[in-house]
C-alpha cells in the first residue's frame, strides 16, 4: 500500500492533524491548484504586461475553459473522496490540452508560456505504469502540431522544434515516472517494515503478557511449594548435589535429625547421618542384589564445616544408592539414621534422582520416614505372637502325648472307630503344632533372632532327599514329581535343616497347587559363585499383580482361595526368610492356568555372617 492509498481513518486517534498532513495524501483539487495558479498568473501577465497580447484570443478562452472544466472535475472527485482512477488522471490530460491551446493562443512556438505544460506533465507522469509516458508524448505532440495545422512551419528548424519538444516532455515524464516507481517501491518496503515491526510489537506484547501470566503462575506454584515444603514435618526431605552435599533441608528433617536448616546447609554431606556399619550393610546388600561380590570401604563420616569431596570419595553404600537413583530407579531401604545428638532411629529411606527444569541431573532427593513407632508396634506384635505361640505349644505337646498314651494303652485297647477318632485328633493337633512352630519362626525372623548354622553340604543330595520325602504326597495327589541334577556334587555352605525346610515348602506348595495329572520338576544349576534351585509346576498359577506380595506373612493368592487350597500364607514367607538369611534371593515367574516357577539362588560361600533384616507384612 502506497502512502496515497492510506485511508484517513488510519491516523491514530488523538494524533494532532496539521494542515501540512494534507500534502501526504493530496486530493485532485489540491493537485489541480498549481495548474490553476499558473493559468491565473499567465492571464494576469497577458493583461498587465504591454506587448504580450494574445495572437489567438479564442484559443486563450478555450484554454481557460478546458482548465476550468478540469478544475470542476477535480472538485467533484475530491468531494466524493476519490483519489485514484482514470477520472482523476483525466484532469492532467485536460490540463495538457488546455495549456496546449494557451500556447497556441499566445504565439505558438514563440509563446512565453510554453513551459507551463510541465505542471500537468509531472502530475500525469507520477501515475504508475510507463503507458502514461506515452500519453504525455501523444498529448504534447498534439499540443505542438495543432498550431502547424493553421500555420505550417516556414523552415525545417521550426518543424524540428515541434519534434524535439514532445520528446523532451516525454523524457522528463519518463524520468519522473521511474523516480515515482522507485519511490513507491521504497514506500511499500517501508510500509512492509512498519507492518512487520507492528506485528513484532504485537507479538512482543503478547509474549510479555504470557511471560507475566507465567510469572504469576510460577509465583503461585512457588508459594504453594514453599507452603507444602514447610508443612512436611512427618518426614525428612533432603536434597543434595551430585557429590552428596546437602542443598535443601525441610522442617521435617530439623525435627527428625535435629539440625537446623542453617547448620545443615553449612557444607554437610549426607553420609554424616549413617553409621559405618549401616553404610557397609548398604554396600553388601546392593552387591548381593546385583549378584556381585561386595567390597565395602571403610566409611568416613563428614561433619559440618568439612571440605567438600568428589562423588568418588563417598562411602560405597551411598555410591550404590546414588548410582541406582541416577539410573532412574527408586530405592527404598529400611535402616538406621543417626541424629545430630548421636542417637540412632529406625527409618525408611527413599532415594530418587533430582533433575532441573531441562531434565539435567542436579543431584539426589532423600526422603527419610521415622519408623520408630512402627518398629515398636511390630516389636510388640511379634512379642505377642511369640508369647501366644509359646503358650499354645505347651498344651498342644501335652495333647499329642496323651493321644499317644491313649492309643497304646494295653489295659484299655481302642475300638476301630475310637482309633479313627484319635487319628483325626492327632493329625489336627500336629497341624496346629506345625502352625504354632511357623508363627514362632516368623517371630524369630522379625526380631532378628534367627541364627543359621553353616556347614558344607552337597546341594544335589539335599534336593534329592526333599524330592524323596515328597514322593508319597505327590502320588496321593496324582502329580508326577521329577528331578534334574548335575552329575557332579555341588558343595555349598548352608544350614542343611533350614534349606531342607525351604525345599519342603516349595515342593509341597507346587504339589498342592497342581491339579491331578500335572507335573512338578526340581532342577539344580551352578554358576561361578552361586547355585540355583528351581521348582516348577504346571499348576493353577498366580495373578501378575499379586506376585509381588507372595512373600508377605499371611498373604494368599486369589487363585488359592478360589480353588479352596488349604493354607495360612506362612510357607513362602518362611522360605524367603531362610534364603535371605543365607545371603541369597528368590524370584517367581507365573502365569495363570500355565504354572509357576520359584528360583532359589544361594551363594556357594556366604558373603557375610551378619543376618540381613527380613521384612514381612502381618
């Protein structure tokens, strides 16, 4: 859009309109004003200057009439607001004709007013397009040659003047037309830049508004976070950098650990709150989870004000926790935390990776939950279970003893029916005694009083004995029982009685959950430093979402309850406790309607004599 096409209402409201602004977008009447002024001046000169009498007054009157008609047309178009179009360009064409007549009436080629024709020529030449240069040439040629129709040129010089003059006017018109075209291009470019700048300003304004809105939301979120951070008092939330130095400390951490935020942020490293034995146990536990040999370093506890150390200087246990968090794994550990006063409290530690807004790792986030109350409740519960179990064990033993006396009393032999009744009583009493024994066992595990006596055993022979003992039960249930053992013996340090108990539980469970006609298989395989005992069946299987709870106390899978399989949910908990006490691990794979496989992995040589803590849900 050129300046001449900008509407009047495009001027910003409130802008003062000066008189000279009309020249930015002149209307036809304003453009006609120089022509009218030149004509009036020429008429005045003719009237008042002696010796300038018109040679053809009729042509002068016709010229004034044509220019007057052009001026009336300009006034009408201006009143209508029409600034462009053929009618507007018709005005300078009429002016050229008018000044041509005026020239003819004031001496033709000798006229003093011949150059007045340049005024409308300039107007017409500014119109877009080279065709108006041709119009100028045609009109000015007619202006020059019209007088020759009445008075032919007397010599070639006058004729040559009649040819050269239109060429000069056309050349001037061409130059003006080209300058006008370049000016229009510059104006369009300027307007485009202005439009782009205006759009950029609108975009910037929009972005500023969005930034202000985002800032408002950020401040709202920040205030909410700060309120939430200050409200967390039941748990200690600790943020560290990648080297373990504390960078954030919430009120819960002040309450549980006993350091103020100012003290905690004074170059304290996170391993300050773990005893060396805990750090060593963490390193051993993580090594066992990865299946590698543990090599814990001696932990060095950093204190407030100590110099920061590189991540590689962290104790092995903390390094392992951080490595798992860096890999995107959430780590939960039950351990003891040291307070600022030197006391220890049971706690649950959760370690996760801490990233910035761009997803780059900045450090770690540790959440410490005080488990003092939970530990006390668990202790009291286990104490209660142990006490009740002891109280039940004594009368049950007496019942079983008197049943034996009753059955074998020669003075009063039992009838067949009475013997059947006594067998039923004895069988159920022994089941109840076994259940009491299991409860005592789990109570020992939970209280940490579960010793294992390690001796060298041939694992193949241990599995073979367990299979032989389960043969009658398998035959009674109609289940095929097989075993696959390596030809060479596998020597392993285990508590033979406890591992035998674990194998009995696994094989018994497999037979119990396998329908008649199914198959149970036990296999033994050896790796570089472990032995794996697998018990697989073709039974009813376990739902996927329940497999993570199989080792909890008193938990029974829905497939077991739906099929009315007897049990109380302690066998797998006890088996898992025995395996963990040997420094091993258990895994399960199962599919409903296809079968289940339990893998019991034991180290050939125990890595530690310390008893790992085994958690179980009551």
